[in-house]
C-alpha cells in the first residue's frame, strides 16, 4: 500500500509540481515577483484588498496548482512582502488545482473527456475569484500594503532553489503517501462505512459514496473512483473534491502556512465554501455544455 502511495506521488504529482517549485524559488530570489507585483497592485488592491504580490501568486498558483500557492504566500510573508492580513487573504485566493491536472488527469485520463476537465477548471477559477472577493473583507481595516523591493540574490540561485524545492517536494510526497495509506486502512477496517452509508443515501450510488468518502482524505484516489460513473453528479462531486483538495492537500498547504505563522482557520473555512461553489458551478456548466 505504501508503494502504491509513493507511485501515486511519483507518477501524478512529482512531475507536475517539482519544476514549479524550482521556478517559483528562482522568481522569488531574483525579486521578479515584486516587479510583476508593482504592475498588478492597482487591480489587486481594488479587487482583493492585497498588494500585487498576491495577484502574482494567484496567477502562478492557477498555472502550477496545489500546494504551490500556499508555498508562495508563505515565502512572501516570511520576507515581509505582504502583511499578516494579506497573507490570510492570499492563502485563500491561491489554493487551486493546476490546469494540467484537471484537464489531462481528471478530464482525459479519468473521465475520457477533456471538456469535463475544462468545465471543472472554469468552475474553480470563478469560485477562487469569488472567495478572494469575499475574504477581501477579512480584517478590512488593514488595507493592502505597498510593494517593497528586497535585495536581489544572484549568487547560487539555481543550487539554492533546487535544494529548497527538494525539501518541499519530500514533505509533499510524505504527506500524500501517509494519507493514501490512511484512506486504504480506514476503508479496509470499515471505518469509512458510516460516511459511505450517508453519502449513498444522498446520491443513490455506492460508487459515488465511496469515491467521495475516500476523496475527502486523498483527492486523487477519490477522483479515480468517481470517474467510473460519468453522470453529472459524479462530475460535480469530482469538482467538489478538486475545490476542497482533500485532507492530504490541505495538510500540505497548512504545513507551508504554519511555517510563516499564517492563520489557517479562515483558510479551512474557505476550502469548504470552495467545494460547495465548485459543485454548484460545475453542475450547471455540465447541464449547459455536456
């Protein structure tokens, strides 16, 4: 089972995340985030009540996916490039699955239809923007800060970025493996049975109930199970899991956020809201476009 968890990490996560971790670290060390942040600040302050560094992080997180957004926000906070309130707003905004995962893995590989991945991606982007606007009122009196350029670090940029990224990816891989093992053990020991029973009563399908129960713990495994059923509810539940992220991804994000002493309670609340919004938007988009 542990080997299966490691295989899941190495096949589905490692190739798509590690290059982004290195790239983000290089961008941070070369101060490019602040350069773009200055350009985005007027829009970011108006819409999300944050400086442009957060909007830059949001764009990168949309491309790279979980948990890169949390890692960027954590680094920005550690470098005092965003305030405490902005870091909470940013953590909520920058928490998305990558287009590659949604379109290629979920859409093409799981559901055999890339259009489904595009629908989930669109739902996620809309939900994230709505959440960003809602939580712009978090500690509203603490306004967005100005961008402060930090000293640039040109020496050993590549080596330092790779070293830092290797540590981060090992943390991510360990978390995924543990939660994969946990989901299998809980299922085999019938400890997920009460949740499966309740979800089966709601959705009238044992497959959907099992996929949702396991997916709440480890998202990718749950998505694989849900995709064996291709109706609108199955796709909407898959989108719900992508919005929530599963406890595995949430723990990865919290690990980064806690390292920068960023409050995580609003983040946890936002993941539940994100799951609901994703489900609603995907359900209606499926009725329209599928």
